[in-house]
């Protein structure tokens, strides 16, 4: 009997551990943002200076969850103690967007609260250590000539290294 329980416990760990690795803080979403689990949803935050985009999918991170009728709020904090509140409003499909006067740095933390029209509960999740991997490239809000410059800079080491 003891052997059977040991085998069952080990089997359970083998099932759970890979899922924990996938749902960790380093997961990157389909739009290049950080992905976090929040209740029955997965939230992908794409952040750049002055703008946030939040994509909502189901708990398996596969099907879009419609944001129409929902609401959200992001609280943005930096190392200097500056805080900005940004309201997130449904745009279309599973996308919510908000703008404000803030800058994204690796030290920025963003706490998101979201409520969908599908349920009454509000869900909260935090995003941190925002890097160029999980933020929108600054070149996307300028003219097309910056796209070539961006690719050159990605492969060159910076002076700060």
C-alpha cells in the first residue's frame, strides 16, 4: 500500500512540475509581453512608455476572452516612488488598452486589476522586471525607417554593458 501511495505522489509531481515551469514569471506571450495567470484567465501585458495593452485569454492560454463590458486598472510604480494609475478599457476582441504619463524601465512594476463581463470577481496580478523582451519596441510608434535601426541595435552591444 505504501508503494502505491509513493507511486501516486511521484506521478502527481511529474504532472504538476512541468505546468509550474510553464506558468512561471518568464513566460512570453503571443504579442511579446509577459504572461501571468489571474483566476480563470491568462493576462499578457505589452508595455511601452505611455501605453499599455492587455490581452486576455482563457486559463489554458489558448482561447481569447472577450473584454467588451469589462474593466481594468493598472497601477504603475518605479524605483523613485512615482506612481501612475491607468484605466484599461476594452478596445476589441480580447484587448484592453490604456495610456498615461509614465516610462517603462526594468525596475517598473505594474499591478493590474481586471473584471470581465463573464463573472463578478476582480482579479489582480503583478508584472515586474519589464525588459525589451516583453515590451513593445519604441520604433513602432515612429516612422518605418526606425525598423532597420532597431534591428541593428539589437545585435550590437550597448555602451552600458
